[in-house]
C-alpha cells in the first residue's frame, strides 16, 4: 500500500492525479501514511469497516419488513474485503475484527479478478468458501487464507470460491443492481451463486433500497438495514466456565469454551468451539453465562447462543 500511495503522491504533484483528494486522505489516514514515514503493522485497517450481521432465530422477531428486503443464502466461510483503486486490486484483507485484518492480497489474486471495469476506489466484500464435500469446509477456507506456504495455498485454491455480497461505496439505488454490477465485473455473487454444494448457515435479509440502508446506519456492531435468519437447532443448556486458546494443525490459534459437562446425543460434552473473537462478541459471551450447545453435524460441539436467566 505504501508504494501505491507513493505513486498517488507523485501523480498528484505531476498534475495527473488518478484518485480524488477525499479518496487519498481516506487511505492515508487508514494506513497511517505520510510522505515522510509509514507505520507498518501486521493488522491493516479496512478502508470501510466490515460489520457483522444481527442474528435472528424467528421471523416474527425480524427487525425489518421482509417485503422491502432481498433474500440471499448466508454462506459459511471466511469473510474478506477487496480494495480496488483505478480498477486494480490493491489490497485484500481477512475480516479480522471488522476494523482491521490480515493482508492476503497475493492469495486472493488466485480467486478474484485483478482488474475490474470500475475506475473509482471501491471496497468489495464477500466470502471465501469451500464445498461441503471438503471435510470441515469452513475451517478449510479460513485456514487456507492463513497459510504461509504459497504453493500449498495454490493447491487448496482449486477448492475455493470467492462470493461477493457487498460493495462500498454504492452508486446504484437498488441492491439488486449493485450485485448485478459485481457480476458484470466478473464476480460470483450471493444473488446468483449456486450454493447447492456449499455450506450455508442461514438466510440474509438486506434492504433493497441502498439509500434507505445507508440512512438507517449502524449500531456499534451491526448494520440496521440487514440481518441473518439462523436455523434454530435445539440444544442443551449449560454454563460457560472458561475460555482457553488452542493451536490447530493449520497453525491457527482459536478459542475453545470450557463447559459444565452435559450429555448431548449420548456423548458427554465439556468443550465447544468458539471459532474466533468475533464469534464470541456476536453471541455476547462471558465467563459464567448460560449457553445453549449443539453438536454440529452430530459431531462437533458448538455454542449457538447465550441464554438469559428467566
């Protein structure tokens, strides 16, 4: 990004700028750039924040009128942002905490177009997914993005797809047109992607009117103009005693919930995956709270929600 912003500075002073002052200032602030120095960190800010979706388990509790929404499948993979400037892919980041993520630009070049027709600065968001036939497909997708071996990633990339579901800044009034525009750029989108052979974990409802979506704004964590309907699976209630961190075979460190032991499907469960920090935040989990636990795929214990005392 430093080299790109250096070129932008040179172009500006030569009288041939290729981005607006507003776009340059936004990138310079996000990436702590100036003409004298550039702060390098492992975590890189998203140009536009990636918010998580509010989860709903019953349409009777839906926060929006469904007749005003577009419905798309909620693919279960690894969220990614792509930054294009002057039609060229400049930066790709993992979702991270939604504010900043890890640089995966070189990996994403194998999965997305390097050049698009839109010349303005645009951030495209989407999901990297693996087919359900791949064991632990969600972990396969996210673990692949964390690989340091480029040769191994290139092999895994044969089983990966990037599916776009959003764009900042939008120029169309309707979200349908936004997704159709992404398709014309060469992306799979959540509107038309055949997810028959890919894992999903719900349905996303998002306001069709982009202007109304922007007008509603966001909470500290979620956009008010969209939500995810999740399948309510019946589980068992127990207490979250502790959270520990474990190192997986792929080298990724992830949180695990330590539970007051319970019986689920004939097995004693005392640990459950928590995926990542964002998952913990989304469920508002804390030590000592009561939680509902299921066995995902009848195998892997997973906390699906926090249960408030009655």
